[in-house]
C-alpha cells in the first residue's frame, strides 16, 4: 500500500514539475517577445530623434541663409533709396533728356537707361517710363542684347506691367525655385529645355542676328532651327510666326511688279565689332552707315549671315546670304539682302572670318581692325523687294526687304568655315503679296 501511495505521489510530482516547466517556458517566450518589441520601439524612437535633429539642422541652415539674404536685400534696399533720393529733384533726368534731344534716335541701351532714370525719378505711373522700356524691348529684337532685354522686361515688371520675363532674366532666388520645382517633378517642360547640336559641338537655339541664344551650359534656348523648337514649332511660343500673313523669307519668282523706288547704300568704315550669338555671325556697326530708300535715310544697325541663303530665286537657294538690318527715324525696318554664290574667295569675308570670336555670346573688337560693310556689296543695285517680317521669332511684320539681283562670290572653304551648318528659316507663303523689281 505504501508503495502504491509513493508511486502516485511521484507521478503527481512529475506532472507538477512538467506543468511548472511549461509555464516557465511560456513566460520566458513572452518576456523575450516583449524585450524584442521594446528594442524595436527604442530603435524607432532613436531614428525619429535623428530625423528631427536633421530637420532642425536643415531649418537652422535655411534660416541662416534667409537671414543672410534678407541682410543683402536690406543693403540693396538702402542703396536703392539712396539712388532715388539723389534723383528726386529731377535735375539729372532733365540733363539726360536735354542731351538725348540732340540724338535723332536712341539705342536700346539708352532707352532702357532713360526708362530706369524715369522710373526712379517719376515712378511707375509715368507713361514715358513705360514707353522707354517698351522701345528698348522692341529695339532689342534687332540684336544680341540679352542684358538690355532683361533690363527692359524687369523694368516693365517693376512698373506693374504684365510682361513675360525670360528665365535668364529672373533673380537667382526665383531661378533656384524654378529649378527645384523641376527636380521635384512639379515643373513642366515647355519644350525649351533641350538645345540641339549644330554639328560643331554647340547647342543651337536663339537668333539669326535679330537676337541671341545661349547653349545648355548657359541657358535654355527659346527656339532653334531644328528639333523640338524648329521653325515649324515657333508659332507655339511666338504666334505671329504661324499666324502672320506677311512672313519672310520668300521664294522670289514671277510675276513681278515694276517700281521706281531708288535704293542706294552709303556705308562707312569703322572699328570691327563681331559677335557669335549662337545662331549666326553678326557684326555691330558704328553709327554713320545708311541705306536710302527714295531719299529716306535708314541707319544700318548690324549685318549677319545665313547658310544657305534664306531667300530663294526661282526655287534655288545660294550658298549663303548676308542681311543688312536698317531702321529709319520712324522705326520702320529695312533689310538689304546680298546673295553669296560659291566661287572665288571673298576678301571681305576673309577679314571677318579671320577675326571670328573664340567665345560665344561675347562681342569681340580686335585691336586696329576696321571694316567697311560696303566691301560686301556688288556694284549693281538692281533688286527685288517685298513687305515681310523678321525671319526669326517673334517674326514681327512690317519689314521691307530689298534682295539684290547681283550676287557676290564666296569661296567653298569660306562657306565651310562658317560656324553654323544651317541657320536658315524655310521660305514662307506669298499670301497675295506683290514682289517688286526696279
């Protein structure tokens, strides 16, 4: 009996030990899981603290940068107030206007300078202020004058006018904001973000001599001669290029209408100032050279080149063309076109090509080199004439073209030395216009 009781007791003890061991094992697992959860929560808390510390550091850096920017703005504001105070009596403006009265016409740079003085002296409500900026902007379409265009656009913007400002003209802070939007995926590609290569390792994108362009290294182009912003796409950004009814260039062919308009050129020698604006080789002319149309003087502003010729004669282009851009006292533009035919070497072109700028977008004035634009003209002055437009955006109409019938030679090697393989707008519809001939 005792043996039986002992065995029962022993069995109960073994069962109790097993139950106790099981309970301890379960408690241990639970504790381990809790420890793991606590470690995970601690790591998350630590990461959260690090992120918050990083955010605080970033905010502190941005606040410091903003403080520096505000300090710089305060300095500029004080400088501006000092300038306004100095001009407040109006005597400087009166002196400047008195000096400019002697000029028959003001350059774009002088117009924008006059607008700036008027803005500081008379304020944005002065109509003459806005007119000066508008004139500067209009005139800047004729040459590579990015700084002047920016000054005129920003001047109109400061005067409260609704004007589209080129991205190149925006303050650095606004540029940076725009760049950030693009990187974040919030900005939209307007089709201007990629420049096209012209075959010489340069990105093409701006003007044929009535404007300028920067490559991708400097800025996004506003238009080009091929690709996404080629001539067939100009109308998206510049409506007149697509909707205009008097566009240039033309295919010049019969029928012609006889005219008695007398056209003569009186070009003067002056210091050579030559520019590669990214779309053409352009020569800025010193005042004094004139084109006379029935006795009305048109001042020569600049001349530039296209390859091949933009104008065609009976469907055929020439190797190149040089366009001489003029403006009369009333603002009317006249372009004299000289077709360059492949043949003998041209001495005038030789001088120009020997002094091509090494850097794009920078005007080059070689020491001791003078040039007479008349060296590129033929002796005979028979011409075709029609009413057209600028051959580049914004394709402004109301430009009188005179295309000389007599061609001028240019050597094949000289054509090949021109930095642009192609910078010619295709011919445009005649749309019922008359082509005159003398």
